[in-house]
C-alpha cells in the first residue's frame, strides 16, 4: 500500500502538466513530405521556377529541366512533387509553364525571358 501511495504522489505533478507543444498529425500530404525530404537533403525550394527545356526519350521517359536541374514525374521530384510533364509544357501545382518561361508560384505570374518585341519576323 505504501508503494502505491508513493508512486501516486510522485507521478501526480506530471499528470496535470500541459504538453509543451501539440503532437500534430502523424500523416503528411505528398507536398509536405517532399518539402521535409528536400529540407533534410539540403535542396532549396524556390517560389520561382524557370523551365529550361523538356527531353523525351525513345522509351517514353520524359525529363523536364527546371532551374537548371533535371526533374521527373516518376519517381516524383523532391522539390516539385506536383510536377506533370506534357509534350510542350509542364504543370507545376496546376500552373502551365512553357520552355523559356518563368513562373512565380505565389502570384501565379508567368514571365517570358525575352521582352515582347525582342523577336521580329520580317516579311
């Protein structure tokens, strides 16, 4: 009896103590998981993506060159998990971007590398 009473008295202060921080969720979305993996790997995420090119191999595997690095749909890219590669453009978080364009994810604004009148077609 004395041992039970001793443990109750010792453990009583910890039973009412609030948690230091919430436990959060045990499951993360694919975007959150990719951000965690990228952060651990030291890969920086950017809000601006530039599509440098698209390469399609004969076997059908397609690679998009974004910000100077190769990105694929399968396996999912660590920095851009929502990447969808099409024949002439890619979709990043549902926003289309063509080769030579830059996309600001936060504002959704697409910017061409060349100004509007930089290329002139002669008759």
